[in-house]
C-alpha cells in the first residue's frame, strides 16, 4: 500500500498574542515562494472580526489572506478552517471551513472545540495536497495550559499532525527571556521536545547586544536559536488583524476623515489605504471623545454587531455630533454595518444579534434593514455609480436593505450592473455593502479629489513591495536553512 508523502511543515507558535507570528509567517511565505517552493499558510483556529472572502465562497481571517498573497496563491477556506468572530464579550460567531456554524458562548465553545478537530485535520490535508511546504501559525500561547484540553490552536494541533514547532517571542514588550524560558518550564516534556527552535522578534537597536540573551535562552531550553529579528518599520503598511493594532494616519493631510471606533468594529482594514495617503488625516475617535467638528468626511465602519454598536454609538453622543456635522454640510459614508446604521430602522425579527425587535437607525438615509440568518459572501467588481470609477472588493454581511434612497445606488456591480447601497438626494450621505473599495486606486483618488486632496498611489503594489521587503528582512535576520531543515525533518 502506498504511503502518503509527509509534506514539510513548521508551526510558528508565540509566547503570547501579538508577538508578530502573523507577519513572520507572511514574510516566510514570500521568502519561500521566491525560492520556487509551493508554500501554503495555515492557521487551525483564529479569532478576529477582520475577515476576507475567498474565491471558493467562504471567509477566513485577514492574516491568512495576507499570507496567501505573500505566497502568491488564491485564498482558500482551508487556510483557516475555524474562525471565531466575537459578537459580545462572552460569545462569538463560529465559522467552520468558511461557513457560519452558529454562535457560541466562550464556555460552550471551550467544551466543544475538540469536535472541530476532524474538520481542521481535513483542511490541513487538503491544503497540503501539491504543496512543498506548509507554514502553520498558532494562536495565543501554548503556555495557556488552562486551555489545553481539546486544544486545536497550538500543541493539540501540532501533536495531531506531528509537526515541529518554532517559538516566537517579542522583545519589544519586555521580558522575552522569561517568556521563552517560562514557556519551556510550564510545558510537559513531550511538548517541550516538539519545540525545536526559537526566534526573538522586534528588536530595536544593536542586535549584538542581545547575543548573551540568546545564549541563555538556548542553554536553559535546549532549543535551537534561529536568530533575532530587528524591528520592521514598514509593518504598519500591511493590513492588521487585531483591532488593538488600529492606527491613525502618519501625516497631517489637508483632508480629515473621522472614524468612530465602535465596540465591535469589523473589517477595519478597509481604512488602511486611506491611512497611508499623505494628503489624508485619518482620525480614529475612541469612546468618550466627540466627533471632530472640522471633519471633511465621517466614515462609519463595519460592525460584527450592528444593533449593539448602534447603541454604543449613541451612548458616546456621536449621533448628536453626526447630526451637527450633517447640518454644517459635512459628508457621511457608511460601509456594511455602518451603512445599516445610517438608515431609518434595523429589524432583527429572529433575534440573530440578540433580543428580537426593531430599533431606530440614525435616519440619514431613507432605507430600512432587516437582518436575516443567511450571510452574503462574495467578491465583487463594478463601478462607482456617480463617477464611473472602477472599484472592487467583497461583501460579507447579513441583512437586506431597501428604501427610496436605493434608487440612487452607490455602486453598480458585475456585468449586469447590480445596484448596491444608497445615496441621499443631496449626495452627501452614502452607504455601501462593499468592503475593500478604498483599495481601488481610481475610486479612492476620485473620492479624495472630491474632498479636496488627491492620490497617485498604487495600494496593492505597495503591499506587494512591503511583503518583498519583509521577506528580505527575515532572510537577513534568521537562519532560514535551519528553519527549512527543521520543517523537512518532520
């Protein structure tokens, strides 16, 4: 009987969340792709409200979408078979192989996550077909031993498929020696030996100053040092997955775009192309702060819990600020959940987001939304209805929106010109279901020109060049041959 070939694979786990695992994997994907390998990214379980729509009609975490771009391969639901999208502080929507499987409270998911392992293993096997190398990203930390039972995100997965692990620590946050050595101390022996190597990420300054630290970690753990990665200054140019990484614009542009940061903000990488524009000041307005009176555009982002975030919006007094902005002649745009909030009402007859019922929207667009259980997941292309500018992006939403203002669509999608969104009679209020449209250079340039600025940037090209730079950065910092040797020794 023929024996299936064991594909070289390596899992990058971290000493904690936000230590840079996602970007390390993305950079390695580009590096190995440039070496001619068919490399695939994989993350068994992810938690994020920043999702991407795949060509096979599902959704995965935004980090895996960036890693797929780095590897120069199409997005697949099998790159992230379990995606948790938080809806409340204690509950999340569970996406399995790209499709909504339901909503679970944290305790319920903790008791049932082992049931998802067969799906995770199926996705890993399918992704491995035809690959030369699979780079797996862990979630959180393997040292969270209170969550070890039924684990599918870190060591539970690594043991199930028998792959080696490299552990990543972040020196910028401090305590990297303790976090790496402490992880070694707390893990059971079988899991310690599964970790074959370690790397230290985000070092600022003279890397040689940490030579003794590397020797100490290696001596105390027995793990092979892969190297120390200096701070990568252009990391902010790449889409982030965690809302904690939300950043305002670098510059002081003449056009001010204000974004209220709602509690369940989703797909916030929509903002990245605007944030990188030198002519734009992108101002993120946190809770307790008023919307600025001098904004040229107030942009309402997507939300994982539209009704809840509408209540949050009002609790900050932003509805009053927004009404004043409109009276002054200001412009408003809503994307997805933000579009739904701009209408007259939002109805949730089946209690999808909580208690069944209908709530008043902000009343700036003459439309009404009914939330429905079915989710629309589709990549789209089309044109801006008013200007004719080409745009592309994706839809990822529940609910249907109808009303008089939809007679003035925001966009016309596909070859048939299917109408999307709505625009007010005076043209100053607009809503759309299309995420990612600001990455469309022609559309973005036209919008900024209307606001009094302009753009000559090629956003997707900048992302690609940054991935090239990240790959070169890792190649100069890490022992790539040792890393590949570990993966091939599987």
